[in-house]
């Protein structure tokens, strides 16, 4: 099953994608994570993308389409992909359709995680991740079981994203409303959309997602 996770910045795409990866064996492809890896590695692509990301703007379609296409080529046939943060424009959605078609596959489901804009700012400014394994946490909503120690890998170093300031979050939200939200219509027309209430707690959202995927 190939699944697209759609939702504003901070809606919980990455949190739920990681759970689906662990529970269903699907492969999470996050363009945000790939771009941050390129920035950290100091590649030419990373330099180009990093400046745009710090301002909360989208990077050009060709660039992210290239990243996704390379990653998909590395993956043989499997249980499917969870696309987290891609596609974000109609151009990217059309490119994804072509990429999957060349594998004899298609987008099967689109999960829209619906959260109101004001809640998102609080979610993002409280977020941090394990520097070793990338597990995500939140100062209020998802603390490690033992303070200062990662539940998943035992790591003790954590980091925050550069684009997680309130000012940049507002820009990212603008980009979401202007460029990404139209994708809901694109996929609704294909009968693929299931919407879950992302305002509930993490466990409840996870249960709703399971119902949306396993139900009709
Ligand atoms: P990207 O990395 O994709 O960021 P984003 O879309 O802004 O989304 P986030 O990762 O911030 O949020 P999320 O939905 O994953 O939430 P999370 O699960 O972490 O993109 C970053 C940048 O890269 C873009 O701005 C752009 O420049 C560029 N880019 C990336 N892809 C691109 C593309 N395809 N095209 C062009 N440019 C691209 O949750 C947030 C926090 O809330 C966490 O702390 C979590 O613990 C907590 N939380 C999660 N769920 C809940 C809940 N139900 N209740 C309470 N807290 C919760
Ligand atoms: Mg994310
Ligand atoms: Zn860890």
C-alpha cells in the first residue's frame, strides 16, 4: 500500500509515519528529512535547499522529485511507501503518479491530518528529536519515559530544527495553505482521501488512522 500523509507543519505526519513504519513495515520517505540530511552533509543541493527552508519556503519541485525518485529506485518491491511531506504541489503529485506507475503501482490512500493553525505553532515550538536515532519528542505532549534519555535508542543528546521558530512556522503555514492544500481536492476527486482529527492525542490519532486504513 502506498500512502500519502497530508497535513500542515506540525500536524503529526512524521510522528504517525514512524509508527506506521514500525507497525506495518511500510517505508517512510520524508523529503524534509532527506533535505535536512543534504544540508548537514553540505552538498550543493543542501546549500540551495537550506536557505529556502530557513525562510519557510518550499524548495523547487525538480529538486524534491529527484530525491524521491532516487530513493524509490533503491527500494525493491516491498509492502509500500509512506510519503511524508511529499507531494506538496500539484506538480509533485503528478510526478509521483508517474514514478509509481513505472513500478506498476499507484497512490492507494491519502491521509489528511487535520489540525487548527494555532495548535500547530505550539506543537512545533515544543518539538525536539533524538540526535542519534531521530525519534521525535515534545516538551509537553511526548516526553521520554526517563528524562533526558531517548526511549528508542538510549541516546542522551537531543536537537531542535532551525526552522522551528514561531516566525518561520507562520511562513510554512502560508506555504501549506497556498500550495499544498489544493492537493486535498486533487486526491478527493480520485476517491482516495480519508481525514483524521489531528487535534486528538497521539494514541487516538493512531487508532483513527488504523481505522481509516483497515476500514472501507
Ligand atoms: P518538513 O520536514 O516536511 O516539515 P513540515 O511539513 O513543516 O512538517 P513538520 O515535520 O514540521 O511536522 P509533522 O507533521 O511531521 O509533525 P510532527 O510529527 O513532527 O519540511 C521542512 C521544509 O523542507 C519545508 O518547509 C520546505 O522548505 C522543505 N520541503 C520538504 N518537503 C518538501 C517538498 N515536498 N517540496 C518542497 N519543499 C519541501 O509533530 C510535531 C510535534 O507535535 C512533535 O513534537 C510531536 O511529538 C507533537 N505531536 C504530534 N502529534 C501530536 C498530537 N496528536 N498531539 C500532541 N502533540 C503531537
Ligand atoms: Mg515531519
Ligand atoms: Zn534515539
